[in-house]
């Protein structure tokens, strides 16, 4: 297992290119199941999760290849519509294949994702949505077995905003008979992006990016050639790293319109964030001020940035309250940040961060994707050496993070350690 060794205290300087969005690429790849012929996804980041999705689609008989930042996917007329436990357990987004499989191949067998480091993360809402569209669903030995000769339109009001549930129902509804309305839909940019891509395939989707999406089913869809949006969470993570190290960094390709809640909070902390021709420039003040942060569905502050801003709050003046409203157990990074000298107390969904002058390097353990990102941010700012273990978590969602950070002047190296 690899580890990242960071010698902290260097202000990050320079430009970093933001990769394509992981959370947009994964549903786009699942959408390739909806049409016969070769679809192409461009601007694809080189990530473990993308390779897992390719393996999953290949398991189903899809002809897939990755060349540079282009993924080609060709889903033939017959498929093996099964997503096995071995793949789904490593990546919850595997569950996105359920809707497309059901819509095009009339049946699907998809493993339940199982436990997850950041809370239970059930899929009940995905299933309720597909059942409303006429799918028959059984849970058998850890698998969802679904059948539908022909899905039909329905009005689905989600009890809770769910990104994956919205995307699954959205994809299924494109080929259903009649009109589907999703109420309390997720409005994340990745949902809007998926709708854009589906419309390019010939679907009729309106309202994506709002809480109400209307989909008129069509008879068939065509393959697509589509470049995905930049990754707003990768951009936010580099923004946090720039702020924590008192740096001056240009996030090349970052889209301000997708980062408004994040930029607002960092500005409140004192950071100077300016749009520039190539993206966003971030500069930090000498001392950061504490703020309170509460996560919320888009356009609120993203849960996927909660851990990284917490690392910055550990270095701010004053006391900041962080409230995690999306996931019930997303504070795994707290105990590791405390090992670096942060003063954080957790009470249920609220974490109280008392900022200090500095953090001190230590060995820490990555526990999930964004938790590991926060440890890298903290390690870059800390005095001395921080070793982040179990880096595979970070490789799921960040493309060559150490190379990008080296380009910004960080002292960071990946160490391949055997037998850990
Ligand atoms: C997606 C993102 C993830 C992000 C999350 C919230 C992808 C690949 N992943 O995950 O990075 O952290 O949105 O912005 O896009 N829930 C249920 N029942 C369901 C579905 C969800 O109770 O059937 C709950 C979850 O447990 C969670 C909340 O709803 O508490 C939001 O989850 P959801 O939006 O579905 O997250 P994902 O789509 O898994």
C-alpha cells in the first residue's frame, strides 16, 4: 500500500489544472448502457473509480477502452446485466447501472452496496423510484433483482435529496413510456450535466439543475460524444490547500458557478478568490478567521468539502462549528486531524473546531476519499513531516495528486511500501 510523505510548511504557488469531474464521469459511463453503438466520454480523469466502472461495464459485455482522457464504451444488444458484489462494494456509484440496465435490457441484478465508511448510505430511494415506474424488485442474497418489461412514467417525490437516486431514476425514465416527474430532485451540477448528456442522446429532459425534473420517455437513444465538466470538489480541495498553506494558486479550468458556496465560505475566512481568464486565483490572508459551516444539498456547501474546510478551520483564529447534515458518520478525519494537533470536539453531527497557530506533522491514516484529502491539506500546512497511509482512498478520486502538488512547489512524495 502506498503512502504520501509530506514535508509541510511550503506555501503553494503556481497553476494547477483541474481534471474532469469524477461524479459526472461515472453516471455518464453508466448512461452509455442506454444506447447501441460506441459512446465516448472525454476529459475523463485517470482515477481508480473510472477503472472500476470500466471493469464493471466489461463484466456486463460492454466493449470498453481508455485512451488518455477518452473512454469508449459500446453496449451491444445483449448484455449480462449483473453488477457483482466485488465491484459494487469498492464503489457505490456502481449502483448507477441499475436504472439504465432496467430501461434497456428489462432486467438487472445489482449487488447492494453494503456498509460504507461514511454512514449507512442506503439505496431505498433509488428502489422506490424505480418501483413507481413499474419495476418489480426483490432483494435476494444481498442483490437487488429487478425486472420490468416496460417501465412507465410516474411522479416520484423523494423524501430526501439524493444525487444517485435522482440520476438512476433520470436515466431509467429516458426510455420509459410516458412522462416522469422527479420532485425534490438533486440539483447538483453533475445531475444537470447528466441531463445535458442524455438530451444529446435524444432524451427529453427538462428542469435538471432545479428541484423538479420532467422527463418525457422516448423510443430509443443514440450514442454520445461528450466532454465532462471540471471537478468542483478537486478544485475546492486545491483551493483549501492554497488557503491552508498561505499560498497563491490559480485553479485552471475551475468553474466559479459550481463553487459559489465554497468560495463564499473561504472568502468569509479571509481568502481572496478572483476569477481570472484561465479559472480562479486563490490567495490567503496572513491569518484565517473561523467560520461556521453547515453542509447541504447543492447549491449549499458540499459535504464532499466538509473535511477539507475543517483542516483550514484548525488553522484559523477563533472557533468554528461544522454541521454535517447529509451523512450521519462523516467525521472519520477528525481523529486523524487531532493527531496533527487540531483541537476538535464532535457531538453528534456537530464538530467544534478551535483554531490554533499551527499543526504538527504525524503519521495518519486515510479512511475515505475526502477524509484523506483533508489530511493532505493539513499535512501540507503542518510543520514537519506527515505521512498519509492508505493512499488508495485518495487515488479513487484525485488524479495524480502528488504530481499536481509538486507542480505547486509542495514537498511531497509517494512511497511504495510492501507488506503494510
Ligand atoms: C453522491 C456523490 C457523493 C456525495 C453525495 C452527496 C457521486 C458518485 N457521489 O453520492 O460524492 O457525497 O452525493 O452530495 O455522485 N439516501 C438514502 N436513501 C437512498 C439514497 C440516499 O437514505 O436511497 C441518503 C444517504 O444515506 C445520504 C443522503 O441520502 O444521507 C444523500 O445521499 P446521496 O445524495 O444519494 O449520495 P450519493 O448519490 O451516494
